[in-house]
């Protein structure tokens, strides 16, 4: 977490509170927050720990949280997860291929939101309240990556298609829908390569095939496989 491009130190409880608010777009009551964060504590002790945590977070980063009774971020706080969710939804609901690819040119999109679509949400965190949120985001991002890759295939940009859907295949190597899109991207990439190099001459027939130089490795081996295909 950054403010003015500087990391904020809020302690483990502060990080958990911030993550809780980031994964829930709607405001959270203090009682809900204390029960989520300290489910093994009595209500009074959990509420006390929440008060201490709030004090530390507000001291470390004034203006991060709203001053309302319910817990939420201030209106000017930007959360990359929210941006990634929004991008994924737009990718899934945009029918025009060129408009879909054009979404990647929006501010902050390519560098941050699209990058986040390539990763699970806080995969090493064992918090029970995070499990459902993590899985829903996982399925959303995988569907969005497949959709974007298919769009790249449709406009004959197979290398970008392979790179994008490769993120989905890496996350779930046996995901059939992602592997189908990857195979399509691979086929287009190989056809594009043949168009550029031209048909092989008679002297090359029967010679061992080699991987073309300069070709992205992503299009020669499906992520998750042991051997190149």
C-alpha cells in the first residue's frame, strides 16, 4: 500500500483491516470488522483491538479512511483490486473487439489492473473471510483473460493473445477453455510466422525442425506442460 508513492507501515492488524475494506466495496460496520478480523476473541476484546488498529492506521495515513461511523475508504482512495474488477467486467461485457482491446489504453489499466488479473488475490493469506472473495476474483479474472485473448486472436495479434491467456493457463493448467484459446493463438502465431518466412525450400525438407529465433517462448510451450508442444 502506497501514499504519494511511499509505502505505509501499519502493522499486521492494519494490513488486515485495509485488505478487508479493499475486498468489500461496501462499507463495513465496526462490529462486522472486529468479528471478521478476530473471530476467536470475545466481542469486547475484538472491539478494543479494532479501536487500536484504527488509531494506528489513521495515524500512519491520515485521510485514508472515511470519518463516517461505518468503515470505508475515503472517496479519493484508489484501490487496484476495484480497478481490476471493473476492467474484467468491461472485458466480459464489451461486444466490439476493437473497443475491448481499446480498454487497455485507458489510464492505469495496462500497467496495474491488467497485471493484477494475472495473479490470485493475496494467495498466502489464510483469512477465512478472504477465501470466497479470492475464488470469485479468480474466476472473474480467468474468464476476462480468455475473453481478451480471444479478441487478440480475432484481430490477428496472436503473440499478445498467447501472452494474455498464458496467465490463465498458468493459474489453472488443466482449464479446458483457456487451453483452447491458447491453441488458437499458437495456430495463428505459427501461420503468421510461415507467412513472414515463406514456404521452406526443397533443401530444408526432412531436416530436423528447430524453434524459430526470436519467437516468444510462450507460444511454443503451453504453460503447465513439461515439454514444448
